[in-house]
C-alpha cells in the first residue's frame, strides 16, 4: 500500500492510496463520516422564546452548529453546557452561544441561528455530548469522498466542518479501522 498526499491543510486533505480494493476504500470513507467522535449540542432547554419560530426548529439549528472537539481529554461521558440569551431586533449568530468549557466552543461564529424582531427574546441552555455520525448527522466531522483512479488506486478528499483539522479526521478514522480489524482478528482466533 502506498499513500501520496496531494493537499494537506487544516481544512482539507487530498491523497491517493494504491494497493487497496473498493471495499477497503469504502470502509475508510464510512468510518471517517460515521465513527469519528465529535461534540454536538444534543439537548436544548428553552427558558424564554418569544420569537416566531418553534423551540424544536431552533434546537435543530443549534444542534447542527459544529463545535471544536479537542483530540484528547474528553469522552462520551462528558457533557458541556452552552447558554444563549438575546433580544431583538437582531440576527442571532452562533458566536453568541457561550460554552462553560474554553476548549469546546463553536467552530464557526458566523452561522445565523434566528432573526429576532423588536421586543422578541430568546434564552436557552444546550448540552453538548460526544457522539458519532452513525448516531446522527450532527456528529459527522466532515465529508469524505473518493474516486477510483485505476484497478487498485483511489483518490480521497476529506473536508472538515470545523470540529477538528481534516488530517485528524483521517488519523482517527484509521485508528478506529485498526481497532475494528484487531477485534475481528481476535474473534476469529477464538
């Protein structure tokens, strides 16, 4: 197996792999999108919402906002509290979500959440948990594509949504794949 990097920035990674088959290429893609853990706001408690939008609609939008997920020091048991309080007239952006943890914060502060009219208020708290894309799309760290170049050569493209650098998505996906292969091998030896 040979790997050649064509592009390697914090936002995107493009590389070719030769010496693998389509099943292995697809395994890398599926694991990168579905098994790399990231933080996302999973539950939202509304204390006040006088806007024209339903609580569920706003909660769904907030859940899809990418949160920076540090590479170490956190696991699926951790819960991070976010709060938001705003009054119209204004457009409320994602950078107004305040985290109780300085490392787990909004990845992109320019995402509009809701437009409030004069006199409208919103006050809420959201709890971020760690999950994977196989549970819900809000936990996907980015998108991953590949195309076949030859009989056993594939070109991959990984672009992050902002939770972690694109190269880290690849590293974590390969770690998960390695652990799954070791578990399979162990089960076969029994």
